[in-house]
C-alpha cells in the first residue's frame, strides 16, 4: 500500500478490476508490484504516478478520497481499459465509507478511535473519519495532505487491542444514556440484506480458502464489491469489517512491518460471523449485526468536562489525528476528536491543533490537562461531543488525576472495570501500579507492573516510529519500583495485559504524560531508581494455542495449509486429555474440512467444500476468542460468561 496515495472507495476498485480482461486479471498482482516502486508526486488533491518515462497515471481525490472510476486517468495507449488504473486502485488504501456517508459503521469502530468515527448530525464540516473498521469521509476529509500520509504502521490505529483489530467493538461509556428500544423494522432482516450477507460470506470464504498468501487483487476486489453491496443494503458493520480484511491482506502481501496476523483473523471472524448470523437473527440482535451508518447526536444541555489524556490515531487505511478523552463530575467519559485522511505527520501534529468545538482555542494537548465548559452540547451514543453551530464551549480549569472528580475513576474496582470493558465498554482501565521490571515478548519488550497483587503486562499502544510509545516504555523500564497512576486499554489475553496510554510522571506525581505524544527524557527519571532487570519470559502453557495456531495458520496460508497430513490427532488427544473437549472437536472438524476431497466418476478430485471449511474455521475462531475473553476475565478477577459457538449446528 503506497503511503502517498489517497483512499479509494471499494466500489471504484471493484469496478476497475471487473472491467479487466481475463488476461489482464492474471497480470494484476504483478502490475501492482511494479507500480508500487514508481515515483509519486502529490499536488493538492491530485496524485501523479510516473508509469514510465512517457506515461503518467493521475488520481483526482477531491475531498481526499477517490470516489469514481473516472477520477483515475492513465496516459497509456490501452486506457481506459488498461491494467494501470486497476493496479493503482488496488494499491491505494481502502476508503471504508461510501460517498454520502458521514461516518463509518458505529458498531465496527475499534475502541481507540471509535470516538472519531461518528458524524455530528449538526455539523456539515465534521471529518467523521474513524479508525480500523469504521472510517468516515465527510467534508472534513479535505485535510488530506498526501505527502505526509505514511500509513505503514497503522493497522493498530493507536488503539488497541491489536488483536482485535477490527474486531468491531464500540467506544461506549456505561454512564451514557440508554437508546430507545429498536422499532420492528430494525429487528427484521430484509431479503436484500440476507442475499447481501450470503454474497459477502461467499466472497470472504473464498479469501479464507486462499489465505493471505493466495488472496490477490482479484479476490480482494470481489470482496470489496460484496462489501459495497452490503453497505448499500444497510449492513455497514459487515462492510467495514470486509474493508479491514482487504487492508490486512494488502499489508500481509506487501510485507508491511505493521501487519498483525491477529488483526486479520479478527476482521475475518467478524465479517464471517455477521454474515452467518444475520439471516437467522431476530429481535435486537439484527440491529447489532447491521451496525450503524450515522451515529445520532442527542442534546445533553450544559457539560462541565475535565481533561484526562490525548492519544494519536494512525490507521492503515490512511487516516490520522488525535482523540482527547474527558470526564464529567459523575465519571461519564466524552471525547473530542480530529481524525481525517493523513499519515504519521498528521497524527503527531493533530495534538497541537485547536479542538473543533465552540469558539475555544484550546489544543488537544492543552485540553487533556485543562477543562471545558460546554453549553448546548450534543453527544453521540459512543460519547463523542458534537461540533454543531449551536454548541458553545469555553476553557475551564482542569483537575488532577488524584483530585475530585477524576479520582473516582481510579476508585472503581479493577474487576468491575475489566467486566465493563469485556462487555463492550470503552475499554479503558484506570489503575494504580508499581513498576517491577520488563519482559521480552514476540512483539517487543513489555513493562511488568504490580496492581494489587496482579502482575500486569503493559505494552506499547502503537509501534510506528513517529509515535513515542515504544521509546517511553523503554524509559519507564528504568523507573523500577516507581508508583504510577496510569490509563491503559484492555487487551483480552490469558494473562493480565493492557496497552499503556497515559501515566503520571515518574519524577512528579502531579504531572501527567500522554505516552503517544509526550517524550520522556532520561533526565526526567528519578535519580534513585535502580537499573531495570529483565524478567524471564512467561510461557503460556494453556493448550488452547493448539487450536488458535491452526486458526491463524488457515488465515495466512489458506485451506491447503491445513490439508497436509500432520500431527493433528496428537493435538486433539492432548486437548481431550486436558478437558478441552469442544476445542478438540473443533480442531478435528477444521482439519477434516480442509483435507476432505471427494472424487468424481473419473477419479478426478472434486472442488473442495469451501462452505464447510469456512464454517469450521469460523466456529474455531469464535470459540478461541470467547475462551480468551473468559481466561482474561479470570486473570483479572472479573466476571465474564462464555457463549457457546452456534456455527456448527446452525
């Protein structure tokens, strides 16, 4: 994926790929690889790619997004039926909202940038761009500045749950008002939606059957076409998750260092799960599976807000900015966001831009430590503050994390906070910890911290080198035995694990650090702190990894990766012996579905049963996710019920 190309809508990519002849389709992946190395020049809303010395490929992106096939011009002799236009569309980031939509799928946004994914119903200038699964492209998208649009490490979107990349979790505060009950129309799946869900299921199944290694641009375009059809029929959650799958596939095939297989697995699981359940769903489940195209904003009168912290947003789909979290006197969380097309430069610089609410001149960095008095406020169900013309806001005094009213956020028991996060809450944890060391993991070093007897693994929220998360963790490792008050985002895992977002200053408990924006220096650390000591890595001996790694292996290598004979019987026996009977049955079915090939009357191998393999994979992926959440709840001392997978019997 080129860091300089503007996002292209799924419909445009699908249209250009479909127009290719069969011969050109076979050459499309090679054309993409060739085009990725060509010089790119950005001039405002126009991007020019030098195909060769005499031919240019031009993309016009008014508003920051390419919204029609006619906006991609090529000067070669075969244009407009040439390979170059389709290759450019297949190389550019996926614009995860269609024209005319002010926001992404509310149910598909991830918890880190979900605050930036809603569109203000009272404001026509709202960027409405979200993160991983629900990115928007409202009028504010004109802020795209291709030169800084480095998207290479964005798949985690500054927020986490790196493993739930796309896992479709709303940013929602438990203190927010409860929406009215859904109408009858919202609890019934239409015939068009059921048909679109089946098409999306088949397209995603074809991608899964090929795996990331074999899912080239043609299969990606088919999935984008199905996603576009799903969005048109009112299925924004599935459409956004499908776009995230394509983004993950492109990152994998381009050897992007920011690619995370767990993110791709989460996106595949969500789109397949929604497409599978929707035709059979009834009642309120239908509305949840559909998702929300446009978040409603309701009047909330006057608000007195206190800044908590700011975090940068950087996505793999070409969006960047900042989200500032605030709280009112009751502990309800609200967010102010500035997310639009851009790259790492915009993610870093957005913190020093004025917040777009009322007439205040506060920047996001200042608001995170100050306060805000808002009149005529409008708030979305996810807690995002509206920026309509009737909203007024002025600067007010802030509050220390150790003083009222913010102190009450840290008074909530840890188990209760984790239960809220696992149940679809905002995912933030407010903890008092003591740093005890570091541990080396596959994704990098983590801080170890003691929290009331629990040993926490605190990881960097984002690995992009332009963001100081990783450097700050390295400095904090030298402040062993230091007591800190922190804000982190829960990562479901068998061990207590979270992504560190903000903390009090190790040398000044009254100061605070936004770890994605502020940079710690060695001189800031306490002089009396002893040098850090590495802790031997903790090995997860839970046998569930025997099933999980096959789920991941299938997403990466496709059905054929599980079709070869191996030691699956031994793995199944071990799961049975340790009491994971359901996991053993799912593993057996997954291997059987991958390897079972019948023959026709002439002895030739018949086509594989892709539907059976997709269903078996989905059941296994859903099971491992639910058990991981249950193990996470148990590790934190929280309450969490495990839902039984329905995919094997439905």
